[in-house]
C-alpha cells in the first residue's frame, strides 16, 4: 500500500517504504496520511486500501493530555494511542487493527470519525479518511494500544439524539437560507473544499444542472478569500463533478452547513417516503382521490362500458393500482360496483356508485317520486324494494350477487317499482 | 531524538501498510 506525505504546499508525495518515509521526513515534510491507499496516483477516499487509525484534530491551544483522557473516561472510550502537540492544539490517534477500506467499512469508519470529532468538539474538517495530518514532532503521550472499530460503537448510540437547533427550512428552499447564503458569499481559505462540495450538493438538490452549478460555483470561487494558496477553478470543477457523480441526489449535510457558516441550520425533507416499495402508498392515495373525483364529476354514479384497463389509462395510473383502490373502497363499504351484460357482442356496462352518493341520491329521488319526501323512511322503502327486486331477479336467473342491490336501487330511483319488477 | 520518536510512532500507526 501507499501513504502520502507533503510539505506546506500540500502536494502529495507517495511513500511505500519506511526508508523513504524516513528520508522524506528528513527532507522536511510536514504532513502524512495515517490511512493507506491502493496506488501512488490517487489520494482520494475511493482509493483507500487500509484504515489504520481514528484521529481527531483538537483546535484548542489550551487543551492538555489530561483533558483528553478525562473526556475519554467520560465517554467510556479507550485512551488514545498517540497524542501529539501541534501549534493550535492537539492531534489524537487511536490505532485500530487495520481494516480493509471496503465501502461498508469506510462508511462505518467515517461515521465513527465524525462522531469522535463531535464528542471532543474537534475540527470537523479533519474528519475525513484520506486526510493529511501533521507528522508527529512533539509527542505528549504514546502507548502501543491497538483497538477495533467496535470499541467506539458507543459513540453512535446517541448520534441520532444530537439536538438540532432552529432555522428549519424545507430542503427545497435550502439556497435561500441565511446560513447557505453566507457560504455563497464566500468562505475562508481552510473551508473552501468542503464548502464547495456542500454548495454543489445544494444546487444539485434544487434542480440545477451540472453546467449551471459549475457556473455558479466558479463565480463563487471569485468571491472567496484568495489566501496564500488560491482555490483553483480546476478544483472547483472536480468537486462539482464528484457531487454530480453521486448516485443519489442528496441535500447537503446540515451539520456541514452549521460548521462552515457558524449559524444554526437544519431542514426537513417533506418528500420523504416510507420504506418498502418507495412511492407506492402515495400513488394509491392519489389514485383513490382521482378515481373518487371522477365518479363525483359524473354525479356520484359512473356508468361506463370501458374496461378497468381503459379506465386506469384515462386516470393515468396502472390497472393494478386502480384494481387495488377499487377493492379497498368496496371492502370499506364506500363504493358499490355492478356489472350488466348488454347483450350479445355488446360487452358489459359497469356502474360505480359512491356509497354516500347512493344514500343522497336515494333521498333526492324519493323526494322526486313523492315517496316519503326524501326522509329516512323513504330511503328505507327504496332499499326494501331493491331487496325485493334482487330476490325476484335471483329467482329468475339463479344469480345472487350483492352488486345487484346497487343496480336495483339505481333502477328504482329512475323507474317505478312495477316496471323494475 | 524527536525525529526517532516520530518515526517510531509512525511505524506503529502505519504498521502493515508500508514495507521495510
């Protein structure tokens, strides 16, 4: 495997042996990567081969070894294997029994790294697996202890409980939030890369194309602090590309926006869907509404010669969805369906009636034909007659079907009983 | 020397990833 070292220019130099490492340290290198990579060509997360250690960068010049050890005891974590004094604070390393950097392991490792960083209130920008850290110069604590990732799982338990404060926005409106606007106004030298990726995700999530986002962020890069080492446009291009190469379109991490802007920020995603078959319950609900609206538009009773398939096509849904909606409506008693054969070669006619409509129509028609003035007793009369008709129909045809009741009611509302009979 | 100590710590961290 390969590691990388660098001097203050951060240009990565690959290292494969301890002898080279020693030589390069002598030559004045300042940084190294604690984790190892597949090739000498790429110092990127997806090129990682071995995960060797968890580490944090505490940015507090007043922090001491005993502070770190106390915090470890509080959090029920093992003490670090190595604590190094830096100009601005401390670097702490927990050596882990090396883990192959598979996608899964890397995901877990990254979560742990972030959780560890948060638990020590350390610098979140340092919490990436391919990070450069300072070659230890002033070692304050060194213990050859080796741990496993599972020794740190306790950190993940309360991860979900971490408080999110204020400033809620709907994810779609992310770009209008003051915290994001602050980032769009330009950032300092040390957060450019993270800010660029975070903003690229925000743009992508809000529906910007790759080209549009790139234009926005190149313009944004001109607003950034130039610093001693200006952020190159090619780096912006690479970062935007990596955000657009992600398989899923994800909103930016709220924690990053908080960290980079220093402002409270969180959002809710309203489009979130339940597990299992994504989108299915929603589709059913929509279909149900559409279907009921169609029947109501036809006056509460829809009589059609169209097949279920054709009806589904008219509603713009699949036949399967419509079938399950109809079945559910029948089961809950909100809908009655009756089918009439029209005669040789003329196909069938189907009538869908909404139950509440049936009652209302009943009372209305009762009024019209002067039976009880639309009162409850009038409705009951119609139903009783309908039942009588059904029995008669069943006598003649031998058919006994619940759906015929609705059909009889419909006829009785239009014609006198004796004609129906 | 600090240099040797640094190398010793790095050897420990990078053990198995780099070769002799």
